[in-house]
């Protein structure tokens, strides 16, 4: 969410405050004394503090209230309003509220599309957001159809950027579903487009092809492929391959506690709510693309799944840097927030929605913040 704040701060003379002063400034917005920009800045900043402290519900409530205050102001301040929606989507996804997540993504995309030119960078960046949303919700068929629709419409309108972005998403989704031959065919077609010759897209397509080739987990191949693209990559390390995330223990237990009809053998109470668990993991990405010194920096008290996350991070391979200068020798340090997935559901015989564990994990890069500093001596 900090990236949203930095974007909102650009070109603004208003300063984001912290601590109690931030609470006071955000309270002014609650009473209607702020512009949409100021409201977005203050509310996102405060919500991020709550999120980092593990209080996902307070963060969600802050952003939901900000959406209610600003949802009709998209025409006068589309970027700030869209930023509030985007922050809400991030928090809702981690907290397990899939309905709120879906509404927030749709609100973000609609706000940008309705109020900014089609070639605006914010509109282009959000062009595939709806497809990404369906992947997060586990509806891969709808995701593929959405990407295909975006690509076809963009090609018909002569808009090369969203077309190739959606095309790359389609290719990766096909590969993830085991359709290797179809994914390779898609990449062949994408590489023939004029826009594919631009350096950024050329590298992105090359990385995608290499990631497809590395899905078998061959360590030697991963190392070789990572080195091949090192000279072209940007300052941000490019993930080439990673082991699968472990299953969420709570979600597996719930699955085992159901019979063939989907009725819980060991039902929880209608008001039982799964406690949110999370950890912040710090690790180094070395110039050769390998990770080192993965460790838990902080987190909730119950996190028996954390060691498996450390093993997953240790097994990752990023693209090697082509030429590591003196300042690059240690590599780059990253902190990721990892939260087991949750979802809201109604128990049999109850109308009360409650949060329960779901398979998988949500991961958010926290490195952009001043709080994301390597530990002393690390």
C-alpha cells in the first residue's frame, strides 16, 4: 500500500504525517474536511499502519468508510479514489473477505476507465486487474475468458500494451493449468508483435518463456536460465522459479472434517471466526539469484506453518544480475508479509457469515517502506 501513497504524493504539496497526528488528520476526513486526495493519503497511511500491526479488520473498516465518502468523487479525483479501492482490495484479500475484494477491484477499474484516457498509465496498469482478480478467487476459466476478452478488444482498438499484457497472462495461466503446448504457441505469437521488440517487453517475454521451461524444477536449468536474462533485467529482481507454497494446515484439517456431501463432520459454531495469522519474513536476494538468510522478523503468536514458508523462500531462484557492482555485492533485501488465506462462508443452518481458513497464502512485498530494513548485522 505504500506504493499507492508514493504515487498519490507525487505532485502534491501535502505531507503525510505519522503517529497520533495521522490519526487526528484522518479524523478530519471522516468529518468531511478533506479533499479526496487528502482523504486517500491519510486513510491509506493509517490503514497501512493497522495492516502492518496485524489488525486487518480495522484497516478494512477504515478503507470501507473512505470508499463510502469518496465513491461519487471519481470524476474529480479518479486516481485518489481508485487508490482507496486498490488498498481495500489488498486488505480484503488478506483478511479473507472475497466479496469486498471483488467489489474493490471492480470499483478501481471502473473509476479509472470512466474518468481517464484509455492510454493513461493508470488505466493501462489496471487493464488486466479483473482477470487477476478471478485467479485470486480460484475461477481460472473466468480469468482466461477475461484475459481473452481484454486482448481481443485491445487488438481491435489498436492498443498494443494491454493486448500483450493480457496475452502474457493467458500464456502463463495456460502453462499453470498444464497446457504447455498451447502456452508455447501463445508465446510464439506474442513474440511476433512489433511491441515485443521493445526492451521491456522482450525481457518480460523471455522471462515468461524461461519460467515455463523451468517448471520441472531442474536446479541446473534454473540457474542457467536465470543467468541468461540477468544482463537485461531491471533493478527489481525477477523471479524465475519457486517451489509451491505449502498447504495451509487449518484448511486441510477442515477439508478432512467434511463428508462426501460437503457437510462438516466437525462443525464449528455459527459465530466461530478463524483468528488471522501472519508473519513478516526478511531475506536476501544475492546477485547470483539465490536467496539467503530467510528469517521471521515478527508475526502473530500462532504460526506453526512459518518454517515451511522459510523453506519455500530458500528454494526460490531469481534472475542473476549481469554485472554486479560494488554496491550490489550483498544483493537486495526484501521483506514479505505472508498471511494464510481465509474466506467468509455461511455454516449449514446459519445466516451468519464467518471467516474460515482456505488453502494457500497471500504474499505482499513490504520492502518499499522505511519499516522494511534489514536487521542489524544482517
